[in-house]
């Protein structure tokens, strides 16, 4: 958010006053549109089928615009994955550390992970497309590892508070790895075969893993 400053009001034509704002916003808008076009392409064609041409077709832009804003397809893919992960973290983990009841925080996170807004066919295909290439791309692998560690730290903090509040002995790191792997595994299986289980079953499986600790 921009810092507010006090300025003397000067009467100027609207077109002159608005032009700088538009020139600042346009590059970010174009970058966002290219990232959205990339994720749509991955959902439709998979990672390998996401060519520069298909990204351009999805976004209705020229190849030069990708080079101008990202420098290369690899950088565009990298930033698209960063944006996807940031959106997921914001949706699922936001507020976990601030929630006073750690069990409630974990259960809320689980509910959000299986919210139809993000747990849907298109989104699952996007994640599957990225997951399929992470082992082959050093840059994507490095980014994924960094994001995983950041998320793991949040889960660990909540599990530590859970142990203190309920006076139980548990390994916060192992519990965090286990819950994260359980959620990711259900997402992966749903991406491979949506008929494997229902949404309510997926949530119940994860919620039971938390309930089991505090009974």
C-alpha cells in the first residue's frame, strides 16, 4: 500500500492527473494477465504443452510482451508458480498464527484446503502440471523447497502450541510434515482420479488426524 502524503491541491486537467497512475499500473496488470494466461494454459495442456504460442493465445498478447516483462518463458513459469503458491498460502494459512486455539487453527486450515474455490478440477490440473516438472527444473525445485520450508514453520508453530495447550507430547516437525503430506497426497490423488473420494471424505480424513492427537 502506498504511503499517504499531504500535498497542496492544484487544479489540473483529469487526463494529466490520471496518466501517471495508468502508466504505473499497466505493467503490473500485463504481468498479472500473462501469469493468469500461463496457469490457464497449464490447466488445459499440461506443463510440456504450455508453449510460448499457447500462452500468447490465452493472453491475447504478442511474444515480445513476454520477453519484455519476464525475459524468458522459464522466468514466467517460475513467477507463475510463485503467484500460485502465494495465493494458496494466503487462502489456507492466513490467520493460523493469530488464532488463539491451535486446534481450531489447524481445522480451519484443513477446511480451507478443501474449499471448492481452490479444490476444483482446473486448480488441481494446474498443480499437477507444476508438480510434474519440479523434479526436472532446478529453479522450480529450489523455489518449491523454500516455500515448503516457510509453510512448514507455520504448521510447526501451531503444533507446538497445540502440545502446550493440551499438555501432550508430540514432535511438532513430524506432525507438520505428516499433515502437509496428507493434504498434498489427497490433492494429488484427486488430480489423478477425482472419483477416488468425496470432498467431505478428504476433509474428514485430515480432521481426524488432528482430533486423534487431542482426545
